[in-house]
C-alpha cells in the first residue's frame, strides 16, 4: 500500500469532489497509478480500490475492460501501430510488420531490456494522417516505414521521443475554402 | 460553393488562444445573447435552427434539450461526448486543437438552456495530448471567470448579473470504442465497465447517478455559439433544409489530400472527394466509399453520382451520415480484406453483454477470414448475410447494427467479389437434397469434399 504520497491523496480527494460519488474517480486514479508504475499490478489495484471506496474485484473488472490499462509490464516506449481501415489502405499493416521485425517482438510483448513494446491498435483518430504510429502519447502521422525506423533510432540514441515531423495545420482547411 | 461559411473551425490564426478567441467576440456575443434570453427561449432558438446531433444519429438537438425536466429536485448533468472512436472520423480532434473555447462557450450556452449543474467532457484516452489541450483551455476559462461561481458577475447582458453558474470537468477515457455510446459513456464516467444501459429509462429522466442527463457531441456543442450569434433562422438556411448547418467531413483513404473539411450539409459527395480532397491518386476509379465512419453501409463507386452529404439524402441513397468520416477506396482495393478488418474491429470492441452481438461478431469474423484466405464456399455468402441480418435490432445498443451493416451491405452490393473468392468445389452429379441447403435441391450443387480445418 501507500503508492500515493499524502500530498497526492489530498489532491485526489479534492478532485474527487467534482463527482457526486468517489467511485467515479476510478479511471483518473488508475491513470495516475499506471503513469507511476507503467502497469497495474495487484498493489496498484488495491490502492485504487481504497481511494475510490469500491471492492477490488470491481477495480479488476474495470481494468480488464479498457484496452489502455495494462495488466502486465509494458515497454518504457510503447509503440502503437494502427491497422484499421484508413491506415490499412495507406500501408498500416506493412508498417506494423516492419516494426515487429525491427523490435523483434510480437503484439503486446516487450523487448528483453524493457525499452520497447508493440501493440496493434484500433483507430486512434488520425485517419487523415494515415498511416500512423504512436509512441506513448505522441502521434507520428503520415509516416513511412523508413521514417518510423528513424524515429526508433532516435529513441534508442537519445532515450526520449522526438518531435513529430508532420503536424496537422489549419491552412489545410483554408485551402479548401479558397478552392 | 463560392461562399462556404466556416462556423465550427473558422480560418483565424491562433484561435485556440483565449485572448484571440475573446478578441473575435468569444465569451461575449453568443453567450451574452443567450443570457439575455430566458432558458426556454434559447432552446427554441436552437430548435428553430434545425441543428441535428453530429455524433452519428443526427437527432434534433433542440428537441433533445427540451426533454430535460424543468424542476430543480435533482441535479442535472450535461455529458459531452468526445470519445470519437469510429474508424474514419477524426473531426473532434480538430476542435480540441484549434477551437476549444468555442466548444466551451457552446457548453455554457447549452448548460444555461437546460439549467445544468455540472458538465463533463469525456475524451478518449488515446487523445492524451488533446485532453491536456482541453484541460488547459478549461483552466484558462475558469481563471477568467467564464466558468464556475464567478459567472454571475462576469456576464451582465442587461446590467444585472445572471443567476446561473455551471462547473465543467474534463474526464479522460481509457480505450473502449463502446464508450462512445451514450449510456455506456455514463457507466464509464461513473467508474464502471462501459456497458450500455437499457432504454428506457432515457438519460433525460435517469442518466448519470440517476439524475437527468443530456449527452451531446463535441461538434454539436461547437455549432451552438454561431446559432446564437446569427439567429436560428439564418442558421437553418445554410446547407440542406432538413439537416442545416455545416459539417466537418473527415476524408481519408485513397485521396490526394486527406483531412478535415468544413462544408455545408448537402455538399455532393463527389465534390468533397474530387475537389476538396484532391481526387483519387493516379486518377484511379473509386471502387467503394464509406460515407460516415466504418459502421455505415458502404456505397459502390457507381452509386456516388448525385449523392449529397446530409442525413436525409444519404438515407435515400442507401447509407447514413454517421460522423461524416468519408473513407475512399480505389479500384485496386481488396474489399474482402478491408471488410475482414472492419469485422475484426467490431468483434474486438463488442462489450459482450448481448449474445447476438458477442457471438455474431465472432461468426462474422470467422466467416470473413475464410473468404480472405480463399477457403469459403458458395453457401458461406448467404450465411454471412444471415448472421449479420440476425444481429441487427437484437441488441441493447447500436453496436449490433454497426457490426452488421458494413457486412450485410457489402454482401448485397459487392456479391461478385465474394463469389470470386469461393473455393471451387466438387460438382455432384446427382441432386443431393442433404447438401442442397437453400438452393432448391434440383440443380447440381457445389460442396466441399472433404471439409477442411478452418481458422
């Protein structure tokens, strides 16, 4: 127990007041725990149950329902490749196959050094920038296999996620208006 | 098309910045007008505008708001749906990124009209980056006194302060397509598994924590301030009269310029694809278009002429507007492979509550994998259609339809594609009544001998 510090517990209980029941703050609490530990182990779920005043079985039920909560350790850099329709049409499957080969792991596995894990994800809402890959929370859109490999190279060399090259801009909208 | 109004995503640089937004009349013109009217009059104005929900079902927004009880016995909640998980739609993300304050202003107006106590903005977990953007925008609006208890002194349209205040909280999801369904979203916000609820009771009577609740889409909220500014009647004259206003069309797939385009409803589909999105690469022909996100019935390339993009016209054309996510596939696309992927998505996302959907989506996927691998037989085409047909309308929520429609309509509209994939079987010399299935029994029928082990 006691994953959260007293200050954090204080902050959580303040934010919890924005909901009529403490249980409603379960998802945000689980996010905090996952951000701290990388995944949700037994201890983390117990803490969440205590903070949100729900049974631990309820917490486990919730954790297993949502795909973004991990029930096993994942890599420090979680690589997500979308293969849903729009990305598939633009080469998402090839990108996934290449990334799997590059990192030497299968879906939802992590590398032995714990650095990378890979996940074939469903649509992440980047269809206009297909194919896409995300590392943790950073989206890389309109990315070729070669560029994706370069991104991985940079992560390996620098230990952090580089800034994406492609950024969706407003002028794309203006262009349509001027037509 | 000469003059296309841009109401949801105007071309103003830096509009996401609260000062730029205020300099352009934000938190003043629209909301000031709303506060100078009675709450019921605001609802009437939105009814007059003809605004329909942008989340997929295109339900009239003003009517939805009028379902909320008037009394004050229970707290009232507004839930803003920013789950946007339909494959092919990526429009709300643009609002979070480029115009979050107009969305917040819309929420404030809607809250005033329905006398809401607390509004929750639910945003999908995958949009972590955009959740932070919206959280920042909400915090800014709070610090300026536009949200919360200081609203009373901030907004003084007629000299006196308004007797109204509302709280707004941003809530981050954790990855579940089904949570985009309104009742499922309520369960998720309450900290439960995202299972859809039975209706009735409808959310307006018993929603979040048993209290009256209205659920609206992000784009719907962002469309509200322009309605107040220009007046409901003027808004109702934009685009198609039965589904007025502008829509954010997200075009993806085989087009030269994929992206989000704000256009009036009723814009021809082919204009959006060929003019705005720059046409199909290498001048290829269009084989298939899904006009409203992956759960909507697909249209054949030769069905597109004259199709207009609004709820009524698309319904007449044999599809539905959905979220306006247009996915274009050229003549070289392997439709069976694409459909298998769509089926896999719905199988993965089915919450498992209702048997027809839980089992049916698995069946659809298995059957389609057979076609994809060239292992299917002739009768599998009808079986596929039959399974899809038997999911529809037999589930608590619309995920049943979402899974069934693409399969059923692809079988109906592209039957020849399936026939090409059927493994040639043995032709029996004499009619075989046992194996004749629904062929009538007198014609020689194709059967596989022996039956192969399938994936």
